[in-house]
C-alpha cells in the first residue's frame, strides 16, 4: 500500500475528522480538513503569493484550513512525523 495514516485531529467527533495521510512513494501529503470560507479565500487572495502569480483558485484546487493541532503530523526532514499516530 502506498499510503500511510499519519494522524487525525485529537478529540475528533465521529463525523468531523480532519485526517492526514502520506503517499510513501511520492512524499505527498493527502489532507482531509475544513474548506476555507469564502472570506478566508478572499483574504488569502488579497495577501497574494509570488509577484505576478494569479490569486485565482483553479477548479482542480482548493484552499483548506488545517487546524494547528494537525501540524504535529506533518513529516519532518528525517521522514518521521513529529508525533505520528500508530498506523492502521
């Protein structure tokens, strides 16, 4: 299997469950989390990114809001999550 479960937001309810997985072959993170609100997207667009780069969000992309409690599951350079939950 190419995916590894990294973690779920602590004290999550049954249906409200930001979760993170790692694609072990590519190193990509797959994140289930809250969609940014229209206001949050607008504020991100106002801040912008690289000069000259569009601030539009293409249909095949989205902006998500990752709760701070999930940051501990992001893998470090050594390849290990800071506080990884056991794999299932």
